């Protein structure tokens, strides 16, 4: 199929996500023919650096030969089997490996296919734990201002991004939010840690008053991504953990975006020296090849469901729960982390990118330039409501895929970018800022 035919047929037949389709009257879709390492290649052979890892999922480049080989082998062996009443090697091996990565603190893995479903599972499990242990009144959830946990109705209820939430507000269960520890909110002379302490004090006040009704606090550890890469000090997580323990409230770590090495450690919560009661993973876990999500939890939670009564069990399911192909892709992804020493290598790569981005950090048009692990972000100094779209187009014209969140421009590159690509990332960003902001 040629480029123009594909374009026209896509607009006729495909309803694209997160899009007012009418914008495509003037803004063309970009048909992609293939992917190769950190590059996407269109039908005319133009190459785009995938500097946001295709919505934060692609860790080791497109068509990664090691993941592809594992998938081919798995396809020849077992494509799928239902996980109720059956089991298979990839799901067992993956669960054991992930458990080991948490020091076996979270030794029970429940599977689904997308991030929002993992969040739904964690919320339901938390509530059901309290119900099974004689506290059915603990049925409310707490999230941070600006939180994003997905867009199904349960996940959207704990999401605090007006653009996604407002139209559906009448359908959503009321949930409360507490102030974000975002370090940009620190007052004059305050450190990121001070901002975290201030937010933790507000959390304590909330829990002191409401803990009897609260099942769980859900957080995106270290970086609240979708709201605009709001970064916080690990001190917040330490305090939140203590407060949750003190008040008998679960802590859910939504590491769907920040897990899998994105913040500089394999799990973001490690940087606070804590463990959550529930850990949600998705996005990067399959290396960006197949939809997979999972929730890990503790022996204590698991034990509260272990009973002769069917109804005290966790009866949730999805048709593709624990899909062998997706689990195998995840195993291949974890193997790359091990054999290539990715966490240590990323530390050097991140230092290289931060050094290359020094001109941006010093650019007055780039406010609050910030970095955590393999995430960089700044807030463009503009009131233009169309900034995100204009910047995206200007970057694409330079062979660079960036997709700002409002005024926040961010980089979330695959872990396989090198010198030439880093140069394009920085120069292309400066060029796009020149074009859009002058
Ligand atoms: C993307 C994301 C989700 C939702 O995952 P989907 O696969 O898009 O449903 C949930 N939480 C966080 C933090 C995310 O970034």
C-alpha cells in the first residue's frame, strides 16, 4: 500500500487514540512502514528518532533481534493458553524473576494486558483485602494532584488530569487527591526534599482524618509522567510508606511508566529504600513488543484471599491474562537488562545526554529543566495553546519524534541511543524551539 492510500484508509476506518480526529483534516497522520533500533521509518524512507519510545514502551529499540528471536521461538511452541486452571513456562519464569527483583517482597504476580487494567486490579485487590479481613468500610482511594493512572473508569477515578477526566466525571467514583510533592512547587529557598516534606505533611493530615475509609494510596514513584513529568524527591515515598503503615492503608506503586529502569534503578521505589504493597508494571516490561501488564503483591495480601470460599478469592480475569508470547518478550527484555548491565550503562548514557543538553538547560525558553534517570523535561516559556502540536510538527520536520504534554517537552528515549542520535535530540529540540517560539 502506498503512503497516500494508507493515510486515506486510516482516516476512514481507524479511530485513533487520544486524538480529536478533526485535526487530521489539516495535520496528516504519519504512516510508518518499519522500525529499526531507535528509528521509525516512513513510506518515503524518512527516518524519525523515536525519542519518546513510542509512548514510553520501547526500551531496546524497534525490531530488537534478541526479543524477536525469543518471540519466534515462543510462536513455534505455544501461542496462548488460558491461565485459569493452566500454567506455562514463560509465566512461571517471569513471575519468579520479577519476584527476585523485589527481593521476594512482592512474590505474587497477577497478569493483564494494559496498564489501566493493572491499576484496576490493584484497586480491586486492595479493597477486597480489607473486605476479607473485616474492614469493608475501607473502600476509598487516594491519589496525588496531577496523577495519571489510566483511562478505564476505575483508573480514571484516581486520575487527576482534567482533559481526560472531566467529560466522564458523572461516571467516576469520587476519590480524593492530596498535594503533589512536585519539586517545582517548592517555595523560594526550598529544596526538592522540602517540597516532598510539605506534601507528606498534607498526606498525614488527610490520613489522620480519613484512614478508616481509605483502602489505598496510589502514586507514580519519582515522576508523575502524563501530567507533565512532575518529578519529586524520594523522601516523599519514604514518608508515604511510613504513614500508610501507621494508618493501615495500602501503598500502590504505579510503575507502569517509571519502572523497568526508566528512573535509573530497575524499580523507581528502590530509590526510597521501600517496598509498596502493590506494584503495577506495563509499558516497557515487554520491551515495547506486546501488550502486557501485571500487579505484584505481598504474602500478606495473597494470604487474605486463600480460603475454602470461592467468593473470598480474587475472581478478576482478562482473556489474555498471562499470554505466553508477551511473557516471553518480557523474559527476553529482562535478560537484556542482566546480560548488558543496562542499569549501570544507563547511568553513563544519562550523564552523556545531560551533558549534551546543557545548552537547553541554560536556555531561558526552557524553564525548570529537569532529569530523573532516563527522563528529561522542561516547560516551554509560552502561552500558545497550540504549542504542543506546533512543536511536534517542527520536531518531526527535523526527523525527531517528540510529543509535548501541554507546554512540557520531554525526552524518554530508548536505552539504545548513541552519539549521533543524542546530537539530533538536542539540536532538533533547539531548532524546533527556534521555529515555534522564535
Ligand atoms: C500509561 C500509564 C497507565 C495506563 O496504561 P495503559 O496501558 O495506557 O492503559 C497507567 N499509569 C501510568 C503511570 C501510565 O503512565
